C-alpha cells in the first residue's frame, strides 16, 4: 500500500473556496441566481392546484421532485451567505448578502409552505396511498413519513407564514447580532512582560499552557471581557428563551421546551432523560479523574483553570501539514475509503483553517448538497489538540460523503447520530498516537488528554443542557441576569463537587456558549454521540476488520432512516440505562490505566 506521505500533496493553511457554490459574489452573478430561483419558485407555486387527495401517485411524485430541486437551489444560495459570513463576520458585503438572501428565502419559504402543510394535513389513508413505493424511492418515502411526525405541532398556513417572518426578522437577526458581537471581541494577555492581543480561539490555546499563571490569566481575561458584555448578551438570551417558549410551547403545543429538540432529533423524551440522568449519576467518575490529575500535577486540588492542563511541560507545536498527515494516516489505517473521502475536502479547497480576526470562532462542517464536498471550518493554532478537532470535523465530512447517494432531503443525520463519525474519528487519531508512544510520561499525557476530552464532550455538554432547562424556567418566571449567573455557578459546583475549585468569574461562562443561543438544547447530542461511539469503538477493538462494514453502513444511512432503526441494527436500545452505562465503563477503564501508570 502506498503510504500517505508518498501520496499526499502539501496542503497550505488557508481560507476556503466557495466557487463550487457561486463562481464570484459579484452583482450580476447573484442577480442571475436569484432571478432563476424566483422562476423556479413561481413554477412550483403553480402546482398548488394539482394537490388533491385523489391525485395520481405519479403526479404527486413529480411535484415532490420539483420540491427537491427547489430545496437544492435554496441550499446553495443560503449556504453561500452562511459560509461567507462565517469566514469574515466583520465583512459588510457578506452581511449585506446574508441580509438580502435571508429576506428572500423567508419569502420563498412562505410561498412554498403549502406543500408540506398539505402533506401533513392529509388523512392517513390518503397519505399512505401517495407514498412512493419500492427501494429506489425509499428516501422520498422516509422524508414524507418523517414530515408527518410534526403533524400535531403544525399550525395554519397563515400562522406558519407569520412565524417564518418573525424568525427571519426577529430571532435569526438577534442571534446574528450575538455572532457579530462575540466574534469581534479581543482579549489582551501579559506574557513575559509582553502584551498580546488575540481572538478567542488563540486565547483559549493558552488554557492548555503548562504554566498555571498563564492558564488562569487566559480564563480571567475571557470572562472579564464577556462580563463587560453581560447585560447585552443576557438580554439576547432572554429574547431567545421567551421566543422559544412562546412559539413552541405556547402556540405549537409541545409539552416542554426541550421536547422541541427531542422531536427534531427523533429521539424519545425518555431516552434523553435517561441519558441526562445516567450522565449525572457518573459525575463522580470524572471527579475521580480530576483528583488523580491534581496528584499527577503535584497540587492539592485542581482549579477550574487547570482541568485541561498538560501533565508534562511542553511547548510542542505541530505544523499544519504534519497535522493533516497524522489525521489522514489514521483514517487510512482504518479504511482507505475514509481517508480518500476526507482528502477530498483538501483537494476541493473546502477547508478554512487559518486563524484571523473576524473569522467565526469554533469549528464546524457544513453539508450543502449530496453532490458537493462539505465545507470544514477550523482555526488551527498548532496545538496538538487541534489535531483532534481537525479529525472531528473531517469525520463529519466523511459521514456526509458516505451518505451522498441519498436525496438532499435525507442526507443529513439527526443531531445525536451526527456526532458518530466525528467522535469516532477523534478516537482513531488518539489510538494512533497511543500506539506509537512508549514513554510512560507521554502515555500518561495522552490518556489524561483523552479523559479531559471525554469530560468536555459528555459531562460538560450534558450539564449545559441541565442549565438550559433551569435557565429557561427561571427566565419565564422573571429571573434577572444575576440569578442566571447563580444557577450556572451552582451547575458547575454540582459537576465538580469538591474535586475542582471554581473561581467566581466562571459564573459568566454560559454567556460565551453559542449553542445556547443559536440551537437550544443542542448540546446533549455531543453526550449522546460520545457515549454511542465509546460503545461502538469497544466493538471495533473486539471485532477488528469485521466491524468496519457495519460501521460504514451505519454512517451511509445519513438521515434516510429513523435513529431507532439505525441503532437497532447496531443492537442498541437508547432508552436502556445499561447502554449508556456501558460507555462509562470504557471511561472507567481509561481512568484505571492512567492510575496504574502513575509514578
């Protein structure tokens, strides 16, 4: 087999190309695309009179294909604005495009809303008669059946149109302001008598410094700046929570605010509650890890500043090309197809890895159409842990590409399953590193880093959701900002118990978590995905190559099957406490290995 080093070209750390969406964002190109979208919309609107309970299935399928084509056109125009703005949140041109297309797409959504509303309102017998039949039509059948899950929560066409307008000009606008505000923030650190001014991603690289004072300074500066913006950010969150409740509980009839996300994820309330409770019950496992880490660091107790501290002092930085090689090599050792798909992201220029002012913080993978390679955003600062983040986002891209044989209507998996390939990819890279490490101190460092990452993905994310439930209730009862800060601090104290000292400034941490604003109750998807992957990875270790076809098949479903069906094929019952506890057994084994290796 040809080694990766022999076959991989040099990939420069740079911004992405959006030419596969629009060749250029000039006035004429945008005008032509929008005019074509207008014609497509008008043609689809003209089909409204054809929708009858007694219509022929062939005619209904023809209209469905026209709807699919319209969705593809919308996705391209929408994604261009999202990706352009994410790469430069301070660009007036990007923001102008985003505003213009959001208004237009809201109008188009309202003009085409009749199709899905008509479908959801059909009597069962009529809907069953019109469902596409045969294996070749499975994607369309699943999509249509899935839409009908929302039937109890769907309002009249006029009400749905009003909500669309309200969302575009109201909540979507407010969350965009949150993004603009937080991504323009700058942070100043004193380092060896030198002041540096950095963005958030660079600031957080200092949270992994071997120097305790630098770690503390990074967090203190982060929350000093966020505390200065607390009144505005707190008010934005207030609007988000009230809007979420009024629309979804007040108008649509969901039983609780979190039930909206559960329905969207197609995960039973019972399964989510079981996940959150079992995770809470195992917080002591992570507290044991923090106590062990304190001993390994030679301190009596960890501070919250120290939970990601390296065990050994190291200034090691990894060049971009080495990071790319490391990740693609791990993927290729697992299965060549996985590496080939991941490399497409680089070949097509669909990755933005630079660190620069104005770029959106964090990392994500954006799937636009089945025929297009996904776009990946990371901000690579040279940290070894950035390798895991790169593997994570490329795992998302591989997941999408394995499902690219499906319709645009069914390519994307639900949120909990969407984390499967990303977290599994991280574990492949970590295992590759562990297999090559012989030095006991270096092995302890890797094990500690892995346990820290599992904490951040499982317990931390589940506690974000626990905070959200409390915060939503408190806001609806009129709680002021200070009470929300108190709730969050109490949340941290329950997480850590007496294993970690939590400084007062961490009461502002929740203000800096974008998912709480943009996608309420999203974060349990990370806990779900991590624990699911721990169980799957354990099977991979036990079964070896026999596991790989089953795993790739699971990913290839994308969103073309219900989560319950996908997991049942993997012999997983998501409502069973034992399943979730099994994931924690893997964590317990890693913790035991770290303890056994302690000097």
